[in-house]
């Protein structure tokens, strides 16, 4: 669609509407700037100028509000739902003047004199000349989709219209199921849910029944390492047999209702069945793997169609033709570009694959998303218009937990995710095997040997990919520095003073640890301090420098890694005990916490930076 048909003006460069604030270093949208006038033209009052065909006036102007660029910034955490936010006929807010400006074809700016620098023009009269950027400011906005995971590389920090994007997002209160926490510190775990809800035009012939909330058709756990050097996306088969725990769920009237759990049932029943919400899926994943989720993102069929259309298609490759009457996929061998309905058919296809199983479909979905990531990195990031369109489509597709239910928080999450190099991003699947209880297997169960190893690797930030030599060297140096904390004399067990706090989420863990320390190991100067103020992903031991010998002894007894030791800057009083807080990685008293150093052999995986053909 060309600029005119979208109501855009040809004489305004969208980059000119974004001005770098020297105090914050961020780019701000200046919607109250007037477009340049051709030489000799009389300035016109914007309110008197007729709108271009297909455009409408700014809703803010119609209501007598100040232009968006002059309004106070919205308070973080406050937003209005899509249905409750007045948006005119189209349901979306537009920049002042009712149009979004684009650069004239060819990319050059009008009225720049020979030799005039781009920076000088952008600075404008009276503005400080901005420094030349050392590189593109990049951010990754990650969102769930029917294929389980859709990564949207959109520069929301520099190219957003706050009200429009913020109003697109729906959020759900799932209580304490999602752990939240700081986005800047520690590892990040986001549960990505793609439901089979069939709401939306064109979705009537597939998916769950009409008006259903949908099931967990595709589920992925995105893990980003604490040091941001690597990320793992773990697919969870919908037909995996699991135990669903009791789930406290928030009701529309604000009350809480506990949905009874269910033993030995399909994983996809953790969402939608019996009123279970995404919080139930989070609790099920944590009970199965020991990995808590900080946040969740959820979307349905429309996410795949809208996002692939916004980015002008995704390149896929097949090593043999596929023609599937159920998904309506009809593609020959070789490379193709798919979008919209065809993209959805690609990620839904199952019967056109080797074993016609959900496990084969998962591999196809992982390859599809890896291709999306590569295209966004190489093509979309350089186009402000495409980045905005993609961010707009992504936020419309999203339902998230309330802790990240607005643009500032999503932007913060995006910036952390954007630090991961694509070459260190791996897609893999929970190791499973056919259910031995079924004569004709229709479900799968966890591989009791490989699955715990994979879960432990994620819990301990172990990368599933090979990182560059420099990164290895830096990480080795960091580990070496931390490892020095375990070098030195050890105190006697009877001299170790420690308070035990339970931040693991496992009821009774602190008391069980205390009994073991006192009755088995002789650490008599220990006490149970009950629950920690908040749940922790990792076990920590906080101590003063003068308690280092006690810390080393307790680390030996408990099987704590060097990374669990957190010395303070000052010595502790002689009688003050150390503080041991059990985290989600706690496996039991004396059971070593450190996971394996590499992935199990023969584990299925797809590396995001490598182009392969789906089989």
C-alpha cells in the first residue's frame, strides 16, 4: 500500500519527528512540528487544512486535548483496555493531523543544502547537535503466537506512539503465579502460549469450539541467561502427560477461586479446561520442571497471520513437497515466502510431515520462528515504518500478565532480550518418549534421564549453543573470580551459624533443610526463619567476609556452587548468623545444585542463526 492510500504526507520524514533528548538519551516523538513548506508557499492552519483521502482528524484534537507531544507522559502501570479506549472509527490513534508521515521514495530529505549534515538538520535551530550513533539502537519485542513463539524485532523505544500501542495490549491478573521481579537483574523466564482459540475472521474452520478460551495448543518457555549471553526456547508438547496442580484463579468480580488439579493428564488441559487461566499453565510448568516463570504472553491464530503480513512474509524451506488437506498447506520442495493464511497453515501443518505427530510440527515451528528472527535482524530493524507496523500488530496480538501490561515494561523486557546474540539462541524440546501405558501411544511422558538434565541446564544458565571464544574467555574469567570464594579454610560444622529462609516455593523446604543440617551434619547453630520475603530462582548464601570459613563449610555440605555465595562488604557481628535462602533450584538438602555443563546427547535442537529445510 502506498503512502497516499494510508493518508501520509510525502514531505515529512518520520525520522524528523523523533528527536533525541540529551538528558535521557532516548528518542522522543514531536508530533506538534509542522511539515516544511515548499519555497514561497503560505503556511496554513493545520485545523483548516482538509484531510487527505482515507484519513481522519486526530482524536485528541477532536476532544480538545493538547497534542500528543505536549501531553504529560502516562503514569507507568496505568492503561486502558482495547475495548474501553475511545479510538474513532478505526480503533487506533493517529499522530496529529491524522496521518503518519513517511520519507519520500529514494530516502533523501527535502530542502537540504549541499554539504549540510544530517545531524545538523535533525538538531534544528536552537537545538544541540546530536552525536553520531555508534550503532543502531535495537530491541526485540517477544510475543506468543499459535506457532508458540513469535519474536518481533521492533524499535519500540524509539518508534512508538505511546497511546496507540499501549491501548492495544490486553492483560490478565494471574495473582502470584508469575514471579515478576526486576527485568534488568537475574535470568528471565517468559512462558509463551499459543492457543487454539478460533475467534477472528477466517478462523471459523479450525481451532477450538466457538467462544472457547482455547487450550495450550503450543507452549514455549523462553529462558534468557542472567549475563544475557544466550537464550533457550523450550517447546513443551501439548500431549505430554503431567500433573496439573490446584490453581488459584482470579474471577471477574475480583474474588479468587481454586480450580482443582488433575493427575496424569494432557498438558494442554492446563489452560481453558474447567476455567484454568494462564496462571495454571505457569504452575504446571514449574511443578514439572522446577523452573518458575517471571511473565507470560499469549496470542491466538490471528497473531501468526497479522505478524507475518506486517513483515512482508517469512522465508521457509522444505526438503520435500507438502500437501495437507487439514491445514490447507500446499507447497513444493525448496524455498518459499509465506504470510497470512499460508503462514498459519505452515505452522499448523502436521499430517503432511513424516510421523504426522505434534513433535514433528514443533520442529517445523521452531525452524519457522528462527527464520523470522533472522529476517527481523537483517531487514526490519532498518525500516522505521515496518518497525512501527510490526509493533502495532504485535501489541494487538498480545495478552500478557499485569506486571508487563504496558509499553514501558514491555520495552524494558525487549531491551534485555535484545542483548542476546542470535547465534547463541537455541530452540529445543522437552525430552520425551512414548507413553508406555498405552498400547497405541497417543501421548508422551518425560524422558526420566534427559529431561532433568535439560531442566537443570536452564536453571543454571548453561548455554545449549557454542559461544564465541571471547565470550567463553570472559565467562571463564568471571567463573574463576567467583570460584575463588570457595578457596580457603573451612570452619567446623559446630561453628557454623546460619538462618534458613524458604524462597523455593516448596512447602516445608526450610524445615527439612534445618532437620538435615542439625541431625545429620551437626550444624546445631541453625534456625528456620520460615518463608523469605519473595521467591527466588536461585539459592543464595549471604555472609560477611569474617564468616567466609563458615560459608565454605556450608557450601560443601549443601552442594552450593560458587555463584550462590554472596559476601557483603563489611564484617558481620560475631554472633550474627549467615542467611541461607533456598531458591527454586534447590533439589533437597545435600543434593548438588550445579547442573550439567552440556546438553544430553541426541537432544533435538534448532539454532536460530542457521538456515535449514524443514523435513
